[in-house]
C-alpha cells in the first residue's frame, strides 16, 4: 500500500514524483476512490480508476518521455482537515503526434485534499495550462484561441 502524504504541501511533489517514474498506481493512490480530475482541455474523470487509466495511457504514449519539474507550492487550509493546494509545474518531453518533442510548457495544478487517518488524500484535481500573453480563450467558428485584452 502506497503511503499518503503527511502534509498538504507534500501532495504536488508526490504527484510529480509518480508522474516522473510513470507509476500510475502510486499517482492514483493519492486520490480518493470517488475523486475527480479535470485535465488541461476540460476532460473530467470522475473516479480513481478512470484517473489511473487515463494517466497510464498518457504516460506510456505521448508523455512517455516527459520530464515534470515542480515549481512553487501554495497550500491553503479551508477548514479542519481540508486544504486547497496550488502548484506550478514545468513539463518538457511531451511527444507531438509526429513523434517529435514538443516545446516545454507550464501548468498550474490545483488540488483539494482531506486529512485521513493514513495521511492526506485528494478529492479533486485540475491541471490548467499557462498561456503566456493571454487573459482568456476566445471562441470562434474554428475553435478556441488565446486572447489578450491588454491587462495581463
């Protein structure tokens, strides 16, 4: 049985460490059985098994050579035994559909965790791409594109 983080601050490091060695079992073990995960394009997985399955797919294919680097971590307690944790991550080594290495990108991981008898377990996670120079996405007939309105 995988040990859970003993502090909310340890959660992003545990997530990134499991990602780095492609240990989807350890990554999924961070989550409650009914946890949710929203990825960078808004796909929402609604339980631990789905979270493990999709990460197994990604980490053995287009993220098979990816190299995550954890940045600043900011936990905030929102009640007795509940915390929101935000962390920056830099990801390099993602493979493009043609097999070439894509440029590195930054994301912000947001987690909601609860304290259990064994340690801190994730209830929810969201991974958001950082889009330099943009404030929002603008919808058009051809899809979404980053948009800046001059305040960023």
